[in-house]
C-alpha cells in the first residue's frame, strides 16, 4: 500500500465503514484502521444451534435518506428485510402485566398505563407554552407537557429501549433533537407531529420511511459487505499502540500491526470515528482542555442475552417486544421478540428473544458473573414470559462495558469542542457516536456527510 494516502479512517465500525465505502467509491486512496480484530464494532451477527442472533443492535430504523441509499448502493449483496405486521405492536410492563402501548387516541383513552389526570393533560398538550430552557432534561420536559404517568410508562421505557438511559439525565436538545424541535418550531409535540405528517416531502426524503429493518443474514452482513466492497487490503485490524502525529502539512499515523511490525502512513485528511474514551491516547497533540470536553461522555453498560427455544411454550409472541419501566423495579430492561419480527431467526415452532440488563441506572448488574446473569434472567423470564421450565436451547451473553453514549448537559461543550478541534487542526475530522446521534441512521448520515465533504474539497 502507498504510504501516503488521500484519507485515513480511524475505526471500522458502522461510521468508519460507511465513510470508507463512499471514499473508496470516489476513487480515494484510503486506509481503515482498528484495534479490533474484525470490522463492524458492536454490530456482529452469529449463527448457532439453528438460531441467527445479534450481539449488538438488533434492528435499524430507516430514519435518514443516507441509510436508505447505502442499502440501495449495496444491493444485491445486501438485501433489506422489514419487520412484519407485529413491529408496531409494543408492550409495556405495569404491575407485572404486559399492557399494549397505545397506538391511537381510542387506545390512549382506555389504557391503564396513564392516569385519568394525565389523559386529560395529554389532550391539552397542544395549548401549552414552549419551553425556554435548552438544558431542560427529558424528564422535566415530558412532565411539563404530558404528565408523570406518561413519563413513567411511555417515555421512560422508550429511553431504556434506545439509550438504556435515564430521562432525568438526557437533554432532548442533544439526545432527541427532533422531539426538541417539535416543541420549538410548532409549540407542541402533538400539533407538530400532525403538521409534519401532512407536510409534503421531496421525492428523495420519502426514502426515510422510519420503518424497522434488518439485513437478510443479520446486520453483521451489512458490515461484511462494506468491508468486501472496499477491499481487505485497505484495512489494518488488530493493531496496537495506535497514535496520530500532527505535522505541519499532514498527519502521520504510527502503530504496530498484528504481527508486531511498526508501520506508519501519512495523509492530510484523517477521520476519527473512535469512541470518546480512546481519543486522548490516539490523538495526543490535542490540547488538554479540548480533550477533556471531547472525552466527557458517559457510556451506559449493557448486557445482551440471546435466548433461543426450539419449541416455544410461553406467552404469544405477537409484537415487537416488551419494555420495562424503571418504576417497576425489575432486573431486566426489556425483551425483543426477534423471531416474531424476522424470518429465519429460530427453528420452526421455536423462538428467539433478546433480553437486556444494566443500563445507566443499574450498571452494577453488568458486573454479575455469567452464572449470576443466567440465574437473574431465569427468575425474570419465567415470571414475565409465561414458561414453567427455563431450559433454553441457546443462551448467549454479550457484554458491552461502554455500550451507549448518553447525551446530557455536557454535550454542549463536547459539540463545541469538536468544532474548535476541526478549526484548530485542519484536515482532522471528529466523528463517531460522541455527536450527531447514536442510531444506525445517524451514524450512516454522519459518515456520508464526512465522505462528501472530503470528496468535494
């Protein structure tokens, strides 16, 4: 490989791979480098004992034009699979019973999830004043506009499902900017959502359908397809002592490859997609103040357990899954009915269910041993999923000590530090999930924008 490159990409997760795919497509000479021995980051798919399961994110949302176009660009090697009719049916646990989350006004009026007071309060939501505090937490925002029970049994479980987080910590301006903008632009969640629904979209924008999807063969196949398209020779995986040196007109990347050889490459453009907690060691030339702000991210730890049954004898799995509000004081965050949503996830007549443990408010549970995790899951699973014997044919534990970045009040300083870094160090681009969202659609959109910017310079 040429020692001087058009661009170096740090990190071979979804953001790094997507950036590499589009730069390579544009004919740029690139190198993608990662300390991990395989591409994909947390997105990994495995097949075992007749079950196809994810070890990281289970589904994606077509929430941006860019992710829809990426899948189009990878066709036919990558084929999208949408969730079936069960995908819109979601359950919330209340008083040890699963209740369907209301999908409309009629269900909202009769659901036991919300108090009568808050049902009337929700009807009055379009007439309330806009918030004026950009640092207001999600919990404060929802209580102000919708009421406590709506926070407890709608927003809280939703946040557990997306962020494994705490609404009292997350700030909507940074964590849920679309929700924040609804109030700021339209003065109301409900009114804004209705107006946006009827707002005419450009043909290209219609690709962002917000449908739940996976890739046939699992999300890991998406990562492998991009790897193959870019070319194995343009990747260095399993490296050690990775460090970027800032020189006058370009950057020099130094590292040891998997064989222990010392190597270096140069480029005037470097895209970092590595996690915030790795930045200080890889980019040592950045000032201490900027590094402190860039690293100021709390990552919620999560354990994911894939549980498979060749023959399912529990409750009917006719929905997306169930989420468990923090108020219910259980030891799991929720369950996803993967075999109910997608084909080929379990043997016929069987079931594949993903269970999640830990998160921002119960991080101590992620320190349990494998035996303790299995014991905990067994207790919760038998009670909540309607089975008398817990003898699964698959029980796979995936541990993520730093799983999901939490966008709290400190995000303002972090986002500003990214902008200052780009100005102070021309040619260095900071990306990754420390800014611009945590979802797959967010990651792909950011990567596409970075690639387009570099190609158009």
